[in-house]
C-alpha cells in the first residue's frame, strides 16, 4: 500500500496560499526581518490552478521521478516474484495524482510498454458511496464517518485548531510586532499555517525554500506535532471508526497471505494518506499504551509513538512480505507454522509489537490470523459501525469487493481474488434469468391479457365516458413528454445508443468567468448551482473556506461536497480541472441544468458580471474580471440578443408555439431574474441565506432596442363547453368579493342575536371594519361605529373588531 508521490498543494490549500500572498501584495509595503525575502519572491508555480492537486514534475524531489524510481527499486528487490504468464493487477483510487503515481510506478517496475504488452493492468476504484465495504477507500464509503462532526472525519480538524491556538499566536506576534511588519497584521492561525506549508511545497518543486528559515527549530517541531494530531484524530487511533475501516484491508491482505502464491505473487494499492492511517490503526503498528486513544492537544507529547513523518510522507509505502523457511521447502511441506510475514515501512523493517517471534523479528502467519480475528471483535463489524450490510465471515472479504460469483478460477478450480469483465452479457452471472420455459411464468396465473373461461364471469361494467376521455388525454400527454425528453437516434453519440438514457442525464461542462478573484469563487459556484436547479459534480467549496469557524477547510480536502452515484461520464469530466484566476470549469449533472445556467447568465456577484458558457476545451478569451461598470460589461449589454434553438437541450424552455421559443433571448435580454415566474419562489428562499446577501442575482439593464418575446393571447373558446369532453363546462372567474364574502365578527354575531338590536344592526354595523390590503385596520374608510370600537381595542387591548381572530 502506497501513498501518492510528491504533489503540488491541493486546491483548497493553494487558495489559502494565494489569498495570503495577495493580501500582503495589496498592502504595498516593504517587509522586514525574516519576511523580507517576500519583497522579491514569486510563487513556486506559474500556473497554480493547473498544477494544484497534480504531481510535481521538476526539482530533485519531483513526484513523477520518485514514483518511477520506486518501481525500479521494487524490480531490483522482487524481480524473482514477477510472473510473465500472469498479468499483475494494480489498484488506484480515483484521483489523478494517485493514478499518475501508479502509472509511473508500473513503468519503473514492468517497463515503459507495460500497458501495450499487458504485463499489468491498472484498476481505478471510484471514491463513491456505492462501493460499500470497499477495502481500498473505506473512508469514502462510510456516510456516518463523514457526517459525524464530533467523532468522525472532521474531528481531526477540530483538534488541529485547538493545538494551533497554543503555538501560532506567538509566531504571528513575532513576525508582525517584533520584526516591524505591523502593516500586514494581524496574521491568523490559517495564514501562519499556510506559511509553514509553503516551505515544504516549494522545497518539493525548487529543491529549497526561504520559508523554511522563517521559523525556528522548535516551531517546526510544533508543526510536525500538529500534523500528527490531525491524522491521529481524523483516521488514526483517536478516531473510533478507524479500526473498522482499516480492518477491511487487513483482512483481505491476510486472506491473500494465507492463500499463498496461487492467489498471486504481488498486489499493489495506491491511495491517499487518509487511507493508510486506518490500516496502521487496525494493525496497531504504532500502538502507544501511554496516550491511546487521547493524544494531548495542549502541549507536545515528546515521547509519543505516533509520528507520521516517518510513516506516511508523500510517496510513503507499507509492504507486507510473505516468507517461507528453507526447511519447509526442502521437505516439501508448506504448513502454516512454517510461513512468516514481515512488515516493511519505507524500506525499513518494522516489527509488530505483539508478534515478532519469527526469524528477523517476523510474525508467524497463524499468529497473525488469530490477531485478525481478535481485532475484528475489538473494532466491530464494518456494517455495525457504518450502516451498510456487514462483511462476510473471516477471510471471505474479497480484495476490493469482488463478488464471489464473479471471481476467476485457476487451473485447479480454486477461486482467485480478482474477477473477469464480461463483454458478452450472456456470460455475466449477474444477468437476471429470463422468465421463459416451463419454469418461467406460471401458466395458470392470470395476467393482464387473461380472460375468465367460466360461465359465471363478472359482467362488464358500463364505462364512464368522461373518465375514459380523461385517461386518454393523460396518456397522450405522457407520450408527448416522453418523446420530447428522448434523444433522437440521429443526434445521439455512440455512448447514447441505449434509449433509456435521457438527455438530462448527460453531464455537461461549462465555464464560469468574470468574477473578482478566487476568494469569491465559492459564491459563484453556489449561486449557479442553485440557479441551474441541478448539481455541480466537482467537490469545490460552496461556503467560505476562510471563515473563522470552518475547521473543515483546514489543509486539503476539508470543504468537500461528495456527489454519490455519479455516472462514469460525469465522474470523468468532474476529475478534469481547468481554470484560471477569474474563471473555472464546472460540470453540471445534466444538459438541462447547464442550459438553465447559461440561459440566466450573466449574474451580478460582488459587483462583477459572472458569465456561464459551454466549455469547448479552453477558457475565455481573456482571464480578467468584469466589473459591472466596466467597458466590457457595457459591451455585453449592448450586444444583440442571442436566441436558443429548439433542440433537446432546451426542453425546459420549449412551448407549443415555435415562434415564441425561437425568439426567446438570453438572460441579458431579460429585465431581471426576478421577472421569471419559475424562479420567483427559488430566489425568495435564496435571499434568506448568507450567500444570497453577498451574491444576489440582479438583472442587467437591457437596451430599448432589444426584441422581447410576444405573449400569445389565449384562444377564445367557441362555446362554453369543452371540445374533448362535451359534458364538462368551462368555468368563469368571478370577483373575489363574490367568491369570499366577508364573514361577520364575534361582536356582529352577538348584536344580531339580540332581537331588538338585530332590526337596525345592519345600518349601524355595516359590513364590518374596513381593512387594508395588509390586513390592518383602515381608519379612513371605516364608519364612526367601528372607529369607536377600534379605539377601545387599542386602549383596553380587547378584540371587539375581530382583528386578532385567526380567521
């Protein structure tokens, strides 16, 4: 099991870096002391939004070089285990830097032509919920682990923030006050943390970094301990879910070790650091009886065992070796007592603290099997802890969740830990059996077309013609909607041959451009996702990543929006990043959602016009902001209105009148967004959120020369009866005063119940108190009688006028 090789910062971490550097640059001051190098320093990548999340390619610590050299070292050490007659399977989680690491590793181990020669095959495992008890990325399949803010994934960031408060404020005070840099104060904990991060990332790219000299040796010890804290409580011994997640990979690995060479000689898994920590927890390789499961966050535990810098660095790997004694081989015996295993962590043997009685501090296989069974009882079932179905019995857990019916078999008929991909569905054991033959559908069962053969059958009832006509009209409407929502065969691509795939299920890529800076990019994504009434497949932030309470936004991958059940096309498109300082590519989950976003473009967000257009492989003509009062914005306003064609991608705008649909302009031809009847209710709900307060959708002022859509008049009926159903009469709208006459109040009902007063109650009381449109008392239109009682109600707090009644 290996972590991906050296990489650039993630998008979230890189955004924090650029935000800090932009704030320092906007201050326009000369820095002093240890920060004086910033006066002439540049960021370590010229295309940050292209390089973020990817492997480094330059410098002595390039991630691509490190992955390739690791493959060469494995070839030197384990060349005797290569099997030319069998393809080696390599698993990688669905992240581009992980996939690239596995590919470069395979090139070093099997040669540059490993894909063409078929020496190995790379299996990419999606990081989605539907994988269930997946041994490769269990942290992405456990919904309870992700949603539990107290003990789950976010607990690591919470504990990190607590420890940061113990040492970062002193660093911030030294850099600003003692070194005469008050113009950039105050420095937040996240900003100082970003400075420490840039030391490591710049070193990976350039070989060295001046950021490393900003901090003292003691402050770097604090930083290393902070990294230990986040992994300890996020997926390590301090997290109650970690043991059950790591046990899956431990159990599958033990099954392979028990099966021996018949199952295969080498197995490779490439993952993230958050997937290695659970396995270390389940294996108890860094067990610490003094601190587990509570590592202090008020001070540094100098004597701790949990130190991830030596176990899970970028490119870190953990190897489990299976060894057989020479005596067992010469005597033709392969008893489990003669089989041992050894754990190698970053090329260094690491004995298991509870099992090291074998040669060279190795562990007998039988003792490991007993330990795995005991750990299962200690950490609990994956199904009990994470809600999906529980795993099979011990050692039946398939490697990366391959069902038993799909597993391959060797020459002797023994099951192998991988499966086949069935190109012919007739050979697929998962294919449901057809209901045919004598054992298919029951011949004596009554189906829809069956008729009774008895003489005493139920006589046919007289059919109601109105109900029948309603049913025919409803069926006709359903057929029209079905044909309108289905792609024609001529316009479908090779991937849409299945007629069941609808237009709205096609993931569509668009670009959002023109916003002020990356700091407000989350507002743009959140706004257009709401306008589209669909989903944006990427895991970009929808809330402010720099907010004070956003502990989940610290480091990498904190503010993540996970989209389960994405199609293969949507998953592939969302993993492809493209963007700049003022634009970004997004993937909508459907064509209709993308067309809605483009149709209601542009939107005014933070004083800038933000446009949405379809993505054609490149960004806008210029990567620049578009303020509302700029010449470019005026140029957009003065353009002639663009029209939408009547295609399957504009079904949400199609009407029966083709002339109206063909002349419908884009969003800047509308007066404002609130004028669209469909979005009135949605916009009102959005205005109540904090996002809407800073990113409201205001309309663009339209020129007087723009052609608006003519509203067709409703055809006047020839008669008062319907043409389809003659017995149904058309309704006539009556005034509301006639439909809902005012009801008498309690006082009026009491006065009318008295015989003498009831004679002239109508003239005195009238129709009751006159009310305004908002329901309040209208003093000018009410008569003197109701004015008197209104004053009484105001003074005594009574309700004679009936204004407080629920009716």
